[in-house]
């Protein structure tokens, strides 16, 4: 490529191959070695370490662009939840917030499951979304209400275990990746991965309820057409 995008300069592989490798890694629950094998099956010989570097460098750029495009377009009903994560034998908590359609709004790995941790998530949510929600839905953890009274006192809060399945389901992608990777090396590694993974997953997340198969295919095609634009290929 004689006029390749500055983002890809000094990389010997074409932009299309790099973007495709990043897409495979974050779009599906694949390990780096699995992506390496899938590229090798097409005659593209690249090491899994190189794919890791691509995922960190280019994935972050792609994720930032997706976040900018989706700013202000996500829902006003926030579902918050926390899931326990074991990292090198130590207990951590993955706090997540999704909207009513299942799009991930925010994610935060913390070592505590208390009101201080809940407040940190809510403040990050408000900063990222630029507005408070219409309603907030959580499980029965009392820390949420304590944090809400301080951070978002005017927001309606619904606390019920059965109402929060949407947020609980959002942890599945991390659970799948955890199994593929065998183990998580550090809290920083997990935070870095989900900060890239979730925006890319949002781009290809298409709610299946109340839409026809043809409409679903149209939305999927629109997401696939947007990816080359985001990846600058």
C-alpha cells in the first residue's frame, strides 16, 4: 500500500489482515493461538504474540471510535451488576452497567464489593454518558442504594433479583474468555481487555427481541459495513 493510513505505517502486514485479526479476537471467544491458526489456514503466517500486540494497539483505537459514535445514543434505563472474578487466587469484582437493550455502558474491575466501589462505577457512568438515567435496576445488594443516594439521588431505583437478568447475562462473554484463556493474569489485563472488547461487542450486538429475521440481517449487514470504516480499510 503506497498511501496506507498512518495508523498502519511501519507494519508489514496489510491493514485488512490486521483489522481482520483484531475483529476475530474480540468478536468471538477465541484465544490468540486460535486466531493464529485461523489466519494460517488462509496462508497468513503471523505469531500469536504479534496478534496480541495488534489487539492492544489497534483494538483500543477501534474501541475509542465506536464509543465516540455511540455517545448519547444508548438507553436511559441502566442495569447494574457485579460478578466475582478470581485472579491469581485473589477475589476481585467485575462491575458492569448495561442499558435496556443489552448494550454495555461501563465496566470496572475492583477489589471490593461495597458502597465505595458502587459509587466509583456510578460516577464513571455519569462521566461517560453525560447524563443520569431515567431508572436504575440492580439486585438486592444494599451498596447500590447507598451509592445512588449520594451520586444520583433523584433517580428511581428498582432493586429486584429477577429484574436484573440483562446485566447478569452481560458477564457471559468474560466467563467464556476466562475459560479460553485458562486463567486471568492480572486485574489490569482484565480491565484492558474488557475496555476494548465491550465497545466492539456493542457494534455487533443486535437485540433479537421484537424484530424480524430480515430486519436482523439488515442490522448485521450495517454493522459489518461500518467495521471497515472504523478500521480505516
